[in-house]
């Protein structure tokens, strides 16, 4: 995902199906903003922890 975020146009990286937060972590490591949506509480918790570490 790090390489994919690098080739995306500059700006905020959207992820409507955040899952475990892999895309969001890559965006934050690249210095990009990130907006994610996740409906499953278990995945939300996993993504929150991952994104906290990446930030």
C-alpha cells in the first residue's frame, strides 16, 4: 500500500472500506491525510490501533 499511495494524486486518501487500516497507515507514513469508513466494530478497533501507531 505504501507504493500505491505514492502514485495516487496528491491530497487526501479516501478508503470507504478501511478494514484493518492498511491504506490509512500507508497514507500517514507518506505524510498524507486519510479518511476511512468502517462499519464493523472489531475492524474499527484494529484500524484505530494501527493508525495511532502510524501517526
